[in-house]
C-alpha cells in the first residue's frame, strides 16, 4: 500500500511538473509574441518561416534596387525634358534662319545660338545619375535586378538618345545636326557645304564632291532638326515606359512583402487570445492539483494504512 502511494505521488509530481513547464512556455510565448521557441515545436511551420525569412531578405534587396532604378529613371526623364526644350528651340531657330528675309547678321546670331545649344546637349549627354555614374552610358545600360530572374534598364544609352537621329543622309548625332545647321547659316551666297550621304559617300558616281548650296543645306537642316525633335519625343515615351516598369515592380514587391509578413505572422506569432486563455486554464488546473496533492499527503502513515 505504501509503495502504491509513493508511485501515485511520483506520477502526480511528474504531471504537475509537465503542466508547470507548459505554463512557463505559454508565459514565454505571450511575452515574446513568438509561438515557436524551437523548430521542434512545429517543424513544418518552422521550415516555412525559414523560407519566408529568406524571401523577405531577397525582397528587401530587390525593393532597394527598384528604388534606385526609379531614381535613375526620374533623373533621365528630367534630362530628356531639358533636351526636348533645347531641340524645340533649335527647331524654331533653324526655321527662322532659313527664312530668306533674315539679314546675314541675324543668321550669324542664330548660328551662334545653335552652337550654344549643341554645347548644352553635349553636357546633357554627360550627365550623372544619383549614384555618380553616367546617366546615359556609352555602352549598354546597366540591368538592375528587381526580382528573381528579372532585370530592367533604368535609362537608354547615350547613342540611343543623342546619336541616332534619322535623316535623309542617314543616322546623325544631334550635335552634328546642330553644328551643320550653324555652318549652313554662315555660308556665303555662292559658297557650298560638303556633306556625306546615307551610304557614307562624300562624292558622287563621277567622283565629284557632294555639296549643298546654302538653300539646300538650310532645307536639309530644317528637316534634320525637325527629326531630332521628333526623336526626343520618341525617346521620352520609351523612358516613360521604363519608369513605369520600375513603379510596377515596386508596387508588386510591396504587395508581396505585405503578403509574406501576414503569412509569417500567422505561423510565427502568438495567438494572444488563445495563449492567455490556455495560460489561465492550465494555471487553475495546476493550482487545483497542487492543493489536492498537498491535502492528500498531509495524511499520516497510519491514516494511509488504516
């Protein structure tokens, strides 16, 4: 009988110890707001939390990259707006300069302003992005990673923006177009201006040099500067698309980040309503068990065997 009583007491002590451990774990869960104290608490949830944690780290890097890309794209857009203003002004100037009623003095002044605009365009082509790198690189634009397997350029190359204006004489740079226009304005009445055709020839089939009269040179310049202005509008449209792609990626990353936060919280965070209720219930059970155990073991040996 005594041995049986000792065994029963041992089992009860173990049960109360286990219950106390559960209560302690609930206390820790409530205070830390973390449901899992070890991966063994819920291996499946712990594995998923680890995956989400890595995805969140990747998402943070990609979002930072998307922010950088959006900043570069915005800088390029600002530069292109300035470029558009310059080509529009050049267009106004060459049309005025090609007008036969303008005096030579006016044409000289217009030529000087066109060369000044060419200098400003050269400066724009050498602009720096917010990170101190070329805004319009001479080579391929940097591909910025914004998600797994997806990278985007924030801007176009300098050649695409400034060096590929379509003209009757082939692709020309804006600076060359403006300088040629200035040279045309400065031609004397009987002077000729050498030019290169679309095939790169500087002479005709008979070996004669390709040359324009002032009237021909001015007509070609009016057309070329008009094409340059149209080219800038096209480049601006393309740049707007690039900027929109970064905005779309930022929104997607933000939404995906929110979804991961919610899922991780559902797996990792403590359900306070449940935890507090369980803590209270287990505490009452432990108190009751301890009271009963104490009362039972106040009995004497003679009470137990009598």
